[in-house]
């Protein structure tokens, strides 16, 4: 990787780390999710980055992919909160990082399980380590706490204007013998669950991305499409669009784009076992002669 490109990844990582730390301080009972998400996203821009995806704030049995809806009135009280922040600099997605805040005071061990798993995984990350080995470290650490890793969620490669490059970093030993190669940038993100360790799509999606190009006739949809060009394929939030368009126009356009297969929407990812709790921890890493955990402060 060219030095200038690596510098952008590292800068994105640093901004994401600081934004996450800042956001962690905002997660407290009585605060609104919408305010917290918007403050974090504003902070990212202030620091010279751009959100690589909408801030995810997911509660309890939801592992990921909730972001506040337009006008969301939800407040924090006693939830297990996953805060997930993404940053790019000139398209280089060097910052995808997450942590869990346990406002209930009852799940500190669950929080520790995903943190320990992340640390164990990062200890073995270097050129030549297989993806399966990383998964085994994560699985062992989470199981040793008496919880289950979420098997159908995984870490991933991160790239330029690309949040999920072709390969997955498993959260269990899936025997994948693909080795890490010099110059790779990856996000490692263990999820620990009190449930069965499997998630499914559930609920209304407020996160979307453009996945194709096609001529669009409707004028409203075309106006919305034009706005979406700026994200260049990276995920965006419904609420980002309602700054420029009334909600009914946004919903109309999103529906049409979905029907045309131009848009993919991402519903919340929820544990299959009802009443379960999930924790998450995540860092973005550059793998080279030197391994750089870009989102570690
Ligand atoms: Mn993430
Ligand atoms: Mn990620």
C-alpha cells in the first residue's frame, strides 16, 4: 500500500477511535439516541473525516444495524448498548470500531467476553495467520466466559469506498485456511451472546446503500438519487436524507430504488433467542510488516 493511502486509513482510524470515545461519554440514561448519533457524526466531520456508515446504536438482543430513525424519540435507560462508528478519509475506510456500554449494570461479564475475544484475536493478527485461527481465538475467549459467539456475523476486509471487501473474519473456527496477506486492512468484530449465537433480520431498516445503477424516471427518486451520489456506495441513514427532503418523499424514493434493485436496505440484526443479550467489540487493523490497530487510542 502506498504511504499516502496508508496515512489516510490511519487518520480515519484515529478519528473513529476518538469519535467512539466521545460517543461513549454521551451514552447515559435520559439521553436521546438521535442526539448521540448526530453529535458523533458531527464530531467525525469536525475532525476531518466522513462517516463511513451511520452511527449504529443497538440495544440488548440487537447486535447491530439500528440507527435512529428520523425524529427518533428513543432514550437510553438500562440497556446493553452497542455503539459502532465508521469513518473514511477520501474513501479510505480505516475506522470501523465498536464497543458496548452496559447501562443495566448486570452484563459486565458479557461486555468483557467480546473485549477479551477482540484482544485475543488481535494478538495473533499478522501476515500468515489464517482467518480460521482468528475465529478460534474469538470462539475460545467467548466460550471461556460461558457465552456464545455470534456465528453468522463476522469481521471483514475494509477498503476504498468499500466497507465489506470480499472476505470474512469469522467469529468461530470455521477452518478457513486463507492467510492474512501483507497490505490487508481488516475489521475484527466479535459478538458475544447469552442466546443461541445466531442473528436474523428483524424490524424496519433505517440504513441503506446503493448497490447498482439504472435509469430512474421519477423526478423525486432522481432528486434523492443525486444526493446519494456523495456516499459513493457506502451506507447512509434515512435521517440523513430527511435533512433535504420531506420524509414522505424519502420513503417513496427508497421504496422505488429497492424495487429497482438499485438499493439494499439493512434491517436490525437481532438474536434468534428472544430475551437474549449481545455485546460487541471492534477494531480496524492494518496488516503488514508492522501490524497497526488503527482504532486503538
Ligand atoms: Mn462496525
Ligand atoms: Mn465492521
